[in-house]
C-alpha cells in the first residue's frame, strides 16, 4: 500500500448518497422489516453525510429538519438542494423570500448543515440568450449570499463553463459542482482551475435516461463503472491534497445502487493510501421526532440556529440584512 499522506495537510472528505431513501433499498441496504422512521438513523451508521433531494421540491417543515438533526450523530453533515422555485421557476429573479425561508429552516441543523446546492437546469435561449444574460442575475444573487454558509452551484450549459465562470464563483467562495453526466466535461477535461472555493462538491449522477430503460428499482449495481469511480477517487485525492474539504454524493443512476458505489469509492480511496474512509459508526438512539424519510414536505418557516462558520464582517448586504 502506498504511504499515506500526512493528515494535517489534507482537506476533509465526506461521501454519501443523493437522498437516503429509494425504491429497492429496503432489504438491500436497510435491514428487511425496518420502519421508514428508522432509515435515517441507520443510514448514519453507514455514512457520515447525505445530500437531501426532497428540499428541491420545496422547503421542509421545521419539524422535519429537527427530526433529521435528532436522528443523526453530532459529526453528521447534511447537504441540501435549494428549492426549484429559486433555480428553475424564478431563475434567481425576485426569489429573496423563498431563498431566505429555505436557509432559515435548514439552519435548524446547526453545525450539521453543510453545503447548499443551487442545481440549475439546462438553459435555452428562451431562458437566457447567452451566458452574459445569466451573469446579470447570477452576480447580484451571489453578492447577497449569507457568507456564514457554504454554497455550491451546478450548471448544465457546458459551453458556459470557462475560466471566467470559475473566477466569478471563486470571488464569492461558491463551489463549482463537479458532476458525472455524459454530456458534461469531467474535471480533467476542463481548461481552467475547477476548485473555486475552500471546499469541493462532487455529484456522481450517471445517465438517468439510459439506466431507467433498464430498471427503476435501485437494489443492485447494473452498470459497471469501476473506471469512472477510479477517476473520481483521483479527482478527490487532488482536491483534498490542495486542502479543500471535499463532499461526494452518489445517485442511484450512476450505477444502479448508490450505497454500493459509495462503498466501492471508499475501498478504492483506502487502497490509494489516503486517510481511511468508511469506519463503522455506532447506531445512535432512535428519536421519535420529525419525518423519517427523505420525502417532499410542505413549506414552513423556522428560526435560525447556530451558523456553520463564523460570520463574514464584510459590508456587502446579504439576503438576511
């Protein structure tokens, strides 16, 4: 085995799945007969982070977020998608209230709140005639982001990905989401520095259309992607060696069963001689609080909890001023 890198020189790395429930997981990942309310607590014994998908549909109720907080250990981290009303419906225009509502309710997680992801669709000319037009709404939005939190941004117009776009995100410490999708460039194909923040955000998404022609039950791997996993292990090893905390989330569409892909990533990572991923975690006490599944819920407001990082003292106004 290669000699391990000195841990003090490396950024932290976390890996988990996109959502913690899916068709086919009971009996394949979750023990047979386990109640859905216990899924998250069990998930947290296997992985130390999750990307919440349900928040894409709308902000969750405060009770649901409090349930997530209580059912996970102190060192667990939640990433979460920003609701589609911000990214898809309003496309960053006149969305301050909705964005504020989302961030406020997610702050109930306190230090367990990780990056929040602005996942954009592919924009055609009816949305924005050019990338320059997108900048006209993007930059004012980025200027108002609350700097005590981390944000990542995923764009699906590959022709917009260039050094200028990366530098724009870097100016506001927003991570460019690195994604595994067939029509998007991989980091090694990018002609610019893709690390745009003090952390890196990776989404292994796969070919949704292709794999759903084969299955919509996510209980096993059906697409062999060992080569691609090795590639992403190398990418993440590069980012952590640069000192960037790195978050990796795997979708079922990547290979068929996200938990298995996560474990394969952990195995290859450990074989590379990097600091160990995937140590067993104790089962936390089950709490009868909030929803136990990662399912869409009705919007609600909530008071802010502790911030993840010390607040920035910049005079720039934010969405919370």
